[in-house]
């Protein structure tokens, strides 16, 4: 028998059925395979790299960095990237050992003590779902902003977009993502290679064209690029610098998408950790390079760049250095990449929605967990995510503070979903962890997990919640992330204790159809126990 196939005995004693090693591993987690494994190792990385889409993300969040000047762009990118890598490393270990689409809440259930694991599993799943929907909102809002900046530049500033234009484009973008996300996974998986190449190409073009047009003799000095710390807020300079980290935190915040694609990946135990670590590393390094180049070429009057009528500081940098035609061309490319960025997060996020519904945790779970087996897509989960994103996106009509809350919401919600399993594995039941192919070793693993836990606590409860402009916020510049996330988290726990605890038992066993794999009984409930080790 092939090393890539195993015999699965059915309870009705019918003929043996062959499944892949990936499906065998999934069976040990309690789930039968329902999605098609159309994503290769590189394509799983491509999903995360596409969602991060470096230059479009920088374009959408550059204002966050510019508040601290060039230092906020360069060191304010590199330092959080290193911290994020510690989070990714901890997550990669669990993804390598236990690759399932609902990994974050599944791992939370596995590692926390029995007395608290069900409510915290419930919270992790809801927070992750909210974070991914918020990610779709912020990405599509960024797409609308970039597209409208093109219209502004093409009209030489005569067309000035407003918030209603932005929301209209946002809704159209979300609907097109829903249509594309309903396609068979074999087509979506092939798009990832294009996204990788296109993202790398526009990075190279930007890093070469900007200095060439600027002229080496006109580049800003290194002391400006790496040593000029400005303060365009009412906070002390030090806190303004830390606030600039949000650009990198928001951009390099999609690595958990590799986890959500685990049940569609071939060789998932390798694909998941590879996708997580390589996407974080590449975006961390390349982002530092890109930010350094932009800082070296931009107008030293940062206020003028931030107040661009185009609504996009990066568009203004392109325009100042290379002129109208080049800036239009490059921003058009970024607009296309931003669209693919939204498609990728919709695909990954819909798998989280589907997986959480499979365990009957979301409202309408009976409808949402249905899979179109012909296409290999949970289409209802796709459109659920689109509809909720359109509703939440109404915040962009309120004011700029509400729009900014969408970006911070992603960081806070996803960070909580990442924190819970990492914290649990670092401080509880450490010895129960059975490593997969990627493992840092007992002591390094624990040290990295503890550091990542405290970093995430800082991001969740301090950085993402603080007002961006200063300690005395007005209704117009208040950070409403604490209100939105607080409402969701408290509401989630109230929903659990008053209602969901009566039926929610954590991750479910969906493999009732089978009793043995290669003669070994599928032991345990809730998908927690592993099969006996093979010789």
C-alpha cells in the first residue's frame, strides 16, 4: 500500500476507502474531510502573502506611520515585525501538529483547563470570525480609497471623493468578492501564483523607480530616514512612535489564514507552518526596505503628504516624485492587488465561518456549514461574510474615527484569538503537546510563547484601544475599537452563559461514520485524542 494512503473501515462493513495522510491527521482531530485539497504548499503561502499585499497595505495605512515621521515608517515597521514573528512561530507549531480550519478555537479548547475551555473556545472563535470580517471591511474600504484616489488624480484634483462615494465602491467590491469567492477552489488556488508574482513585481518597480526619478543626489539623508522622529499627535513622542506600529500590525496580520486553509492544503503539516513563517518574514523584511525607500524619496514636509487631496499619502509620494502618469499607473496596479487581497481574506475567513458553524457555534450554523461538494466551497459561509461586512462597513459613513476603528478592530479581535491558544499552551498542559514537523524545542518554544503572549496583551488592551490623536479625544477622533470589541466580547460571553452553554460542547466529532483507521479505534470525543503512534 502507498505510504500516502491508509485504509479506513466503515461502520457498515462496506469496501475499504482510501484517504490521504492529510485526511488521516484530520481524522485524529475528529473531523472527516469535506473540502478539496487543491492548495499546494506555495499556494497556502500565497493566500497569506496576497492578503498582506505589502504595497496596497502600506498605501492604506501609511498615515499611521507618518504620524511619527520617517522613524515611524522604518523602525516602527521592523520592531513590530519581529514581535509578530514570535506569534507566528508559536502558531506555526500548533498548525504543524494540529492542522484544521478552525485551529485557533480548537487549540484553545485543547490546551485550557476543562473548567474554562468551553467559554474561552467560544470567545476565540467569535473573536477570530469578527477579526476576519473586519479585515474584509478594512481591505475593501482601502480598495475604495485607492480607486477614488485614481479618479482624483486623473481629474487633476477636480473630483474630490466623499464618504458616500467610498461606501458605494466598498459595497460593489464586496459583492464582486462574493461572486469570485464562490468559484471552485481549483481556480482560486491557481490565482495565488499570480498574486505572489504581481506583489513582488510592484515592490521591485517601486524600489527602483522612486530613487531613479528622485535622483541619488536628491535623496533624503540617512539621518532623516532612520533618525527623524516627528510627532503629529498630542501624545508624547515615544507613544506616537509605538502607535506607528499599527501599520505593520495591520499589514502583517493575515498569517492565520494559513490555518484556515489547512483542510484544503496538501501536506498540511508542512504547508501551514511554512505559509505562516515565510509570509511574516518576507513582509517584515520587504516592508522595511519599501518604507526606507519611500522615506528616502518623499517630501520632507510630512504634513503636506498626509493632507493630500487624493486621500492617499502614497499616491502623493508617487505623484511628487514621478509625476501624474506614473502615479496613476502604479496606483492602478495597487488597486488590482488590493482587490485580490480582499478575495483571499474572504476565502480564508469563510473557512473559519464554516468551521465554527460545523461545531454549531454561530447563529444559523445548520445553513452555514453546508458545503457545495461539486465546487468544494462553503458558498453560504462566503456570502454570510460578505453580507455582515457590508453591514459593518456602514461605519465608514460615520466619520474618519469610525473608519479607523475598522483597522484597529482587526488587530484587537485577531490578536485575542491568537493570544488564547498561545497563552494556554505556554502556561497550561505544556506536556500534552505532540509536535508536528515544525517544532522549536521544549524550552525555546515556551520562551517564544510567553513573549508572544505578553506582546499580544499589549496590542489588544493598550495599543489598539488608545485614541490615535492624543489623550483628550473628541467624538471625531475617538478610537471606537474598545466600544466595538467590548460589545462583541461581552455580548459573546453573555450569549454563551445564557444560551450557548446549553448546547455548545466545543469542537465536535464529525467522523461518526468511521470506527477505525488501519485497525486503530478513533478514540476520544471532541477530536482531542490522538491515534496510537505507528511503528
